[in-house]
């Protein structure tokens, strides 16, 4: 029974001592232990098996039991000590809690005492400062009252004085007094509910209205709308009246300015009516001379009457410009059929000169209508088209065509008056555009006639292929037209001029360049197989003569110059035209046309040299190579090919000295054309003996060396050939050599050899090293 009770006690104890994983983990961290008895998942059976792993270990079971009992007694002693140590802990904790509560109560009492004392102190300060605050308020209100009474006195007296001075037209005193009255009146805005204050405000407004009407009447009397100005100049009264108008409603000032300018320009409207002879464009100088005299007269008589900030002289000039632009536009619409290009350019030149005169004299501060804006300075450009840009004086715009070569001076980019009058000419600039269209057409026809009369350029291998003089003349004229038009307008007329440029660039490319390229013929130039075999070099004639070769090179150089200059022309046009129109300027099509001329010229040079070599290659394919008995020097056909190359290439190189890249293109295209043709003629050869194959291999090597030296052949200065060209020659001629090495000594036609080559036969190594390969080729030929 005792044992059962102990077992039940142990089970109950284990049930009570089941701890949560979190608590167990905390215990292990605080009291780390490696003893199996301290583990939460302790297993008694495993522990006993560990102590007694074998039957022999049971011999010391008594010793193990004694150790465990000793350990149990020590644990009991430790538990007993801990339990006894915790007996008085609860009582000590309650005592400490009571002491803390007492301390808190004492602290709360002290805080309450301090708060009560602070409230008493605040109340005492309020009682002390109450009287001081009352005195401060009284002082502030008294000061405000005195100030307001002073302002009221000043306002009342000022209004009375203002009314009296207005009746006596004492504008000088009124100008000073009115500003002061208005400043004082601003202090009474919050008192407008008081009848007396409102009455004074209404009297001030009435005085301002009366002053405005009175001043306008005085100016109307001094400068009536009909009739002439009062003699003797302005009076001091009007000068003081302008100072008063500065203070009054701005509409009064605007009305004075409007009436004065209208009266000042009334004579101009009469003198230059549409039906007057001086109103036409040929006498446009008189308009500008008249306004210059009027401005001088204004400065002498009325310069001191109006305040400087009114800028009356500039306002007169601006209004004159607006009136002139309207009148000129009207008369040009009426007499549009009478407008000629010289007359139009003359009028524009005089007008732009006048606008420049205004820009030098005035600042443009009155141009507030938003229709005229200062031009932005163009960004600096590295465009070579800007170099040596013609800058002729505008007086030369209306002269003869030959006089247009005079230098021009472009308009200042910061002229705020640019276009204020000359804008009226834009609708009629089609006359100028049509004139340039006609002039350019005549210029192209003259170029064609001159070319036919003078003939092709003379051979000149010392200086290289010269650019046709007509090309430079064309672009010089283009520059002059562009500068002229940009001074007239940077809008739609520039687009129209660009279209004209495009038209005649294409015509120049077609009529002058492409139209004068020599035509190819089918003649062989007297070259025969027998002449090649007999090496009668004197009978070999190239298809193109020396003059024709020089002409092709000259046209190629001219097209290259036109291509580069057209690109610069496009950039310059985009700088001159309005920003919104830049996208409409595109000369890509014209540049492509010149590129086509360049390609055609190079192709003609290649075809000429290629055709000259054709008879030699034909002779090669018809030779009896199986009858060649020994290997000698290079064959006659090789000598003929080299002769043609030495005749043509130095001429082409010297004439394309200024355009080296196109000479390199010529060499590459010739190599790409000649080498495949040479290999094709190899396939046409009759059966070749061993010796014949060796002779062909020698000839091929000679041609390869000549082609590698092609760019500098016949030149005193030896230059290394471009890598791209060398690669093409080496690759093509090496292929020809491999064909001869692989198949020539088998006694086969190269055409049959190519069949086997395409069937995938591989090289056996050096010729004669494998009889099997020769048998294979023989068998393939029989098949």
C-alpha cells in the first residue's frame, strides 16, 4: 500500500510540475544544465539503460543507488532552505507597500500647497497691473483720436484748398496737394460709415473728376483736333497738368496721350493719303524723313512739357509705325500689280533702316501690345556656312543683280522694333520669291550653256579633279538670297525660298552633273585576242578618253562639294527661320540626289576599267593551257591588264586627290568586280596541264600583287592600302590560287573542277602527295 501511495503521489506531482514551453525555455537560459535529470523530456527507462548498458554493469548497482539517494538528500536540503528563506517575504513586501503609499500622500499635499500659493501670487499681480493696463489703453485711444482729428483737419482743409486751386487752375500746387489728400483719405476707409467722412470722400472724388475734365479741356484748347497747334509752344500750366494727370485715373493720362499723338500725326495722314503721289513705295523715304523732323520738333517744343516716364517721343514714333504699316498695306493691296521686285526691296531696305534708327534712339518700353517681341540672340554656331557670310548694306538690295555681290550687314538680333512696319511687306514677298526663281532658272541655263561652250575641264593631274566653278557660284548666290530673305522675313517666305533652293539643287544635279557624265559604249576599242597574244600594246585603247576620265572625276568632286555644302545650307536655313517652322526645312532628298551622282560616277570609272580588262580575260580563257610546255614570265593577258590599270588608276587617283575616301571606294568596287570576273574566266579555260596550271598560278600571283598595290600604283609617294581593301583582294585572289592548286594539275577543266569542289571534295595537301586524290578526280570526271 505504501508503494502504491508513493506512485500516486509521484504522478500527481508530475502533473503539477508540467511547465509551458516558454517557461521551460526561460529556465534553461537562466540555469543551463547538462544533467539528464534536469531535462523536460526526461525518460527514466532511457536513463537507467544509460547507467547499466550491459549485464556486467549491474554488479555495481548498490553504489549507483547510494549516489542517487545522496543526491536526493542534497536536493531536499536545498528545497528546505529556499522554502524557509521565503517565509518572511510576503510580510516585508506589505510593509514596503504601505511606506510607499504614505510617501505619495505626503508628496501630493506639498504639490497642492505650491499650487495654492501660485494662484494667490497671480491674483496679486493682476490687481497690481490692472490700473496700469487701463492707463495704457487710455493713452493708445487718446493718441489714435488725436491722430484721427489731425487727419480729419488736414482732409477737410485739403479738400477746401483742392477745390479752390482747381477753380484757379493752379495745377502745380494741386499735384502736390492731391497726392497728400489721397494718402490721408486712405486712413478713413474704415470710417466711411460716418456721414461726414463719406461726404469728404465724395468731395475728393468730385474734385478728381472735375480736374480730369478740366485738364482734358485745356489740352483740347491747346491742341485742337482740327487746325494747327497753338503757336508759341506749351505753357507751364499744361506741364503741371501732366503731373496732376499722373495722379488721377490712368484713363485721363491715356486720353491726353491719345489726343496729342492724334493731333501730332494729323498732318501726316493728310500729306500721305492713298491718292497722293508721295504715298507710293518709291517715295517711302519721305515718310520717314517727315517723322524724323516731327520728332526733332517735338523735342524742341514739347520735350519738357510731358514727364519723362511718359516716353512721348517713342509713343509718337510707335503710333506713326502702326499708321504707316496700315496705310502701306492698304495701298499695296490696291496697287499690287505695280509692285516690282526692285521697288519692293528698295521699300523694305528703307523701312528696315528706319526700324534700326528707332532701335538706336528708343528702348521699346512702350511696345506693350504683345505683338512685337525682342528677338532672341541665335546660339553660337560652328557651321562653316557662317564663315565669310555676305553682309551687304540694305541700299544694294534694290540694285542690279551684279550689285548684289556687295557685302551685307545683318539686322541686329536685339531690335525690338524689327517688323513693326516691315511686317506689311510679307504678303507681297512672293514677288521677291518669284524673282529669285526666275534668276536661278536663268543661272542654271547659263551654267549649261557655259559648260557646252567651254567643254569638259582640261586634264590637270597636278592639282587633282577641280570642282566645277558653277557649283561655287550657285551656293554663293544661295547665301546672298538667304541673307536677303532672312532680313525681310523669317516666316513663310523663308520656307518658299527653301523650296526654290531644293528645286534648283535638283536641276543642277540633273542638268550639270548627271547630264554631262560620259555615256558608256559597247565598243571594244580595237582590242583583239591576237593583239593580246602578240602584245601589240599600241593598239589597246580605253573606252573613256583622258578628258572624259577627268570630267567624271570633276563631276564626282563637285557632287561631293554640293553634298557637304547642302548639309551646311540646311543648318543655316534652320538658324534663320522661325523656331516653329524648323521642321519644315529638310534637304535630305537633295543630298541623296548628290549621293546618287557620286555613286554613278564611281560606277562609271569602275565599268570603264573593268571593260578595258575584259578582252584580256577573254583571251586568257581561250588559250590552250594543256599545250603550255614550260613556265615563263607573266602571260600577255596579265601584261595587258596591268597596262590598263597603270593607264587609268593614276589619272583617277590624281583627280580625286581632294576626295580620298571616294578613290578608296573606287578601288574596293573595282576589286569586287574584277576578281569574281577573273575567277569566272578561270572556269572557262580548256583542260589545263600541270605546267599550264603553274603558269596560271604565276599569273594569278602577279595580278594579286598588282591589285594590292592598286591604290598607290604609279605614284611617287607610296601609301599603305586601306585594310578593308587589302582584305577583299587577299580573300578573292587566294580563292583563285586555291582553285588552281587543288584541281589544275589533274588535267581537268576548271568548270568541272568547280563541280567537284561544290560536291565537297577536300584538299589532299600538296599536289602529287596523294595518288588516291588524283584517282578520285579522274573517276569523278569519267562519271
